[in-house]
């Protein structure tokens, strides 16, 4: 798979949001991951990566903005439509959040490119992601676990593909991911 965010881990769960059991599966698995990492809380850092200047890359900032509007205690969100975390400021943001929050657990959220059959799906797993890998950027691996939304097909002219990705794919994924994160946080005992 050619991905904008290339996961650096072993176990990845792919979920189709249109599957009737998709949301339940997503919330259950994310809750399990949160509980496995429970010893390092609070706060949980949610690092939403991407840019609002490209439709396909806007998934992270959309999720960040949706989560910020939900006001969860013990959760800190970096990366929104107003203040995106992208290739130009990722390293500085990552350094700043480590200084401010120490070695807290980071959930990385980003868009990715993949196989045609997986467009509109999301992937969830333990480990880090390498933002920008699919568009040949060399950025540091970030996150202790991740959610990536597959927004378009990878493998050819990736930058142009991200630019021409339909908002009709990205926005439903952002809503699904942000709602699922909120449900998983609630289920895992985070305070509202």
C-alpha cells in the first residue's frame, strides 16, 4: 500500500465505516488500545496531522476541530483547521508538545492513500506513523497508536491525488473518526 501516512507497526485493523458493525468495532478496538496504554494517562495527546489547503490532507484538521468542540477533560488536541499541524511545523509541534506534556501517550490521526477497494475506510493500530511518506516527504515517525483515513488511491501522482480528493469522502470519515474517538474515550473512563 502506498500511504500518505506510512504505519510503523505490526497489527493494523481496517474498518469500513459503511459496514453496519464498523462503528462498534472501531469503538471497541480503540477502547482496548486506550485501556492497554492507561498507565501513561493523563492527558492523552491527540495529534491530528494535515493541512486545510488540500482536501485529501484535511482529514486530521477536521477531526481535530470536531474533537476540540467536544471539550474532553484529560485530552489535549493538536492540529485543527485554525492551527493545523503539517509538514512545515510537525517537528516543532512535536518537540513543543514533548516539552509541555513529557512522554504522554499520543494518538496520531492522519489521512492516507491506499488501494481503490479501501478508499473511504480507516485503519487503526499500535505504533507510529510517518506522515508524508506517500508524497515522498521525510518526516519523523509520531504516535504510540494511530488512526488513518484512506481518502484516495495511491501509487501515482500522489500530491495531485490528495489535491483532487472529494470532500464527500473526507468529511464522513472525519465525522466517523471523531465520534468514535469520543465514544471510546467515554467508554474508557475519560471525563467530559
